C-alpha cells in the first residue's frame, strides 16, 4: 500500500479539482452568458497550454525530480482553479491555457512516479493509481450534485476543493520517495532540442486509444449537459448518474493491473472499445434515467483502462527518454480528452447533444481495429481473445 499511496493520492487530488470544475460548467456557462459553441472554443485553451508544456515537461521533471514536480504543479493547479469559475470569457480562456500547461507537467511527473515504482519494486501500480483518479471523480461528482442542488456558487465549491488539495500536497511531499523516477533512458534515446514530438510508436498508441479517450473527454465536458437537457435530470440527480460513470471507471481501474497480467493489452483495448460502443448506444436510445445511469456505468468501465494502457505501452515500446515519451503522449491524448470534445460543442449547438455523442461511435470502432498495435503488430481484426502468456 505504501508503494501505491503517492501516485494514487496525486491522481485523487487531480481528479477532485477537475470534476469540481467540469461538473459545474452549466452554472459557469450561465454566468458567462455564452452558448455551447463559445464555451467549447474557450475550453480549447487547455490543449494550447499542453502544447507549450510539451517543450519543457521532460526537462522540468528531470531537473526538479518527479516528486517535487508533481507536488508543486498540483498546488499551482489548486491555486488557479477557483479563479476560472469567476473569470470573464477571455481570462477564462487564458486560465485554461495555464491549466493545460500545469496539468500536463503534473501528469508526466505522476506517471513517472508510478512507472518508477513498478520498476523499483516489481509491483504493478499504474492502473490502480489511475483508479484513484476515478475514485476522486466519484466522490467529487457526488459532492458536486449535493452543492449544486443547494445553489452553492462554483467559486465557493472550487475554493473548498482547492484548499483541501493544498493540504494534501504537504502529505504527498512527505510520503513520496525522493528517488521516485521512471525507467532509465534507453541507450538509443535522442532528446529533441525544442519540442518533444511524438514518434511513430507513440502516434500509433494514441490512435489506438483515441476513440476511448475522446469518449472520456466528451463525458467530462458534456455529460452533465446531456443528463440535464436530454434526460431531464435535475442537478442532484445528474450528479448521482454522473457518479455511476465514475464508479464504473474506478472499479475497472482498481482491477486493471490484474487484468493486464491475465489478459494482455490487445484484449483489453478491444474489450474497452466494445464496452464504449455498447454504452454509447444505450445512452442514445434509452428513455429513462435508470437505464441512462446503466449506460454511463458501462461507458465508465469501457474508458477506464485507455490511458493506463497507453502509458504502459509507451513505456514498454517507446524509443526515447521516458519523460519525453510521456510528455508527447500527454499532448496527443490531451487533444482528445480536452481538445476534441470542445469541438463537439459546435455539433451540439447545431445538431443537438445526441448527434455529438453519436459522432463518437466510429472512433470507438477505430480503437478496436487498432488494438494489435499494443503488441507491435499491424492494425486489423485478427484473433486476440486469449489470456496473456505473462
């Protein structure tokens, strides 16, 4: 448990900040007085910040150590998050650039702590660490539904969450080993002088999990809107149903390390893609709140292992320095989890929220097709439903 605690607590705190903001987007949108298209465009500030962070994430993490970097940048995220809830539209956009920058570097450092723990101890903790992101989403979404129903302002809500995270940063700094690091750089690793661009391996990995991750981002950005506007849920009920999504994600991630050992990455990617497809179809056609909650739960199970599997495959097959590989992975996947879903806001504004979520189905099918990439093979539909030999 001591090996799991540091990265798990960082992921938990990160998700508390994240969900406290994104579940209050309807109230924030009302305060801004903008439509979904403008809100979606403003959310694109995050991937811009990620692009800027790409050039320095590996260097900052290696210079400060993953322990200091993750703790410091988590604390900085906690400081700016309340400001996002009260900012006018242009500062809102600029603060999202800062948020994307800080979160990218924090993610790189946290994943280095988790993969470094696996290397030092031989204990797989990566998926379980990400599982605590889901635990944070679950608790945070329930809390959001509670405070939203009582008309607590997003600023006060986010300020309380940020204060708790700042206290947790002191604990993180104390319990994280000073020698926490990712696996050693490969002998053939080359460091970019400016930008750490994704190589062919990382691009293929990103395409492999793209459909899974874009669905995750769409639920984060527009799930609450869907529940309130299409399913007819009030703020408290929407928070509870949203929690079913995070519950499915959390339970699956907590079992993720065992699933990786038993079934292998290709089988898990295919199973994840099929669950995402099934959940989206259920979400689009089910009339009642109960069945919508089941669909959200299934989607949560489906998207749970997308990012952990991408990180594990990048560490195993990437050719460059681990910090640089993870920075490049973070950029490409940030474009899907935070970058592309805002574009769905334009679709929602023009054609409705159902069309936005229906648009995700072919991308989920792409993830199924690309699954063999995880084993260094060509994409396709070749058989892979068997236990891992490991």
